[in-house]
């Protein structure tokens, strides 16, 4: 057995992914790949969502399995959400909103809360979308690992070069960058 701790980050990732996917009975559980991506975290969930749209790269059975990642994720804690909003607005949530409800939708990058504002015209219901805490740094780190893996795969395999894995990762990086810019949804 290999001890993953002295290995470089990319090798640790490969070892963890392999252990998650290739266990006894893996062929009896069709949702194995989507579960592995979920356990690896939001960056890999997003990557899996992207791959679900590319059966030409992963094959139809894997794409069908990865479609499960389109469903919602567990929300992060209400206290974390309120802390993020307070930090962005420069004052406590209670000073900005009459009401700030729990998450009504959560995905790999952000979650949405219902809230109520007081306006000169009266109360107004709003949706507040909050990027997951730490997700930008996590995505940057994980994308670096994905870029490294794609580069190595393309240097070692004609099949990987044909699939243009580095382009796939760069497309994901652009998509995630756009999705994290919540100003585009305002």
C-alpha cells in the first residue's frame, strides 16, 4: 500500500480518486463516479457536471452517472452565510435585512437565501446568492492540479491529446470564473 502523504498533490489526488472508484463491487454500483466526485469536493463536482455534458469524452454510461451531479448540494451553515454577507456589506445582516432566511438552493459554487428588505416603497422580497466560503481558493488549487494532470496525460497518451484535455480544463476554468462573478446575475 502507498502512503499518500509524501506524494505530490497531483499524485495524492490520483491515488484518492482511484481508491474511491476502484473498490470491490464497483461494477455493481452505477453511481460510483458521481459519488467519488462529490466526496472530492465542489471543484470536482463542477468538473463532473461539465463532463456529464461531454459523452464524447467520458462515454455515455459515465455521462449518465455524472448527470446526478446536476442536483443540489448540501448548503453551508446559516452562520457562515450571514458572516459572508456581513463581510461583503460591511455591516451585520440584521442591519440590512428585515429577515434573512435559510438556504433555499445550494450548488457547488454558491447558495441562495430568501430575504426581505425595507425600502421607501415598503418591504421587498429579494434573493441573496452567496459564493461558498473558501471556494475561490479551492477552485484555484484544484484547477492547478487538473491542469497538471491534463498536461501529463497529454504528454503520455495520444488518446488524451486527441481529447484535448487541457482545453477541457481551460473551458471549465472560464466557466467557473464567470459563474463566480455574481455581478453578472445582479
